[in-house]
C-alpha cells in the first residue's frame, strides 16, 4: 500500500465574506456537502416591451438578473461517532455552523449597538449598516458577488440537549452586477471578472454548423 488514491480531490462550494471597506476576508463559509442541485434563473434586462418602440427591440439595459437557489445539508452524525475528537459537535451540535450561515444576513451586535449610540447622541439620520461583500464560490469557474434573498433552515434531528445535529439550509442568492456597484467598486470588478469568464467559456463551445438546422436560408 502506497497511500496513493486515484480519487481526485473534491472541491467544496461556499461563500466568502469580505470587509466592505478593506475587502479582506472576514469569514469563509464552506458548505459541508456540495448541494446535489443548483438552480439558476436569468431574467433578461431588455428595453422592448416597456416603451413599445420598435427601434428598441434588440437593446439591452444591462446584464441579466441572475439568481441561484440551492439546498445545503449539515450533518454532525459522523462527528458524533467520535465525540472525544469532536468536542464542539458534542457540546453544541451544529449550532456554530448554522450561526455562521445566519451571519450572512444579520448585522453584528456591535453594529446595532453603534447605531443605537449614534441615535441616542441626537443624530437625526444615520446610514444603514453596510453588510460584507459576499462572494458565492462554485468552482474556480463561478465566483460571483451576491446578495442573499432567501434563507430558511429546517432542523431535522437533535441530541439529548436539543442541539441540532442535522439540518437543511435553503438559500436564494442574487448576483450583484455592475448596475448595483458601478465600475469603481471592488464588487463591480468581481462581477466583470465573472462575466468575462462566461464569455471565455462560451468561446470554448465553438460555433455550430448551419446545415444541422435544416434548409435554412439567411437573408
């Protein structure tokens, strides 16, 4: 036995949270298991149909609104078979993993306290809390800035202390585009890189043969 395995390493999907000012990683959320299914929807941003102007029929206002939907599973069953090696799971179940995911959509307690202090100090209007920049990572070919639009958790099993030990997390994500950020923002740069990689992949598909479509004449 050489220890050599023919099995390729399995990459994990996840979400990287970047500081909105420095853009340094604040938290990296790696999904325990890659979801079996990833649903994508792209809504065309076309001009036609709004004004009825025929000259606008082929014009696009911007990149399509792209959304992802996925269901992630978190399961501590294997870890609980060896409790002495997995103290965190033994004492807390998957509470930490769920809390890390919930941090995607929640201001921190310090941020909320800071807002209250500013209001108490007499400031009439304050800016809403700025969330971290979230990057959805699904292989090196798909790294996109996103906003969480849907979030639900179904906890399915518990230990004797009512710590959840198995759960399903449903996430809805909307890709943030250059229209959301502008070209000068780091998020806009991430989107442009995502778009350019799509264009690169499309070129790899090659060009079809018109004869395969039948006796079609192009005017």
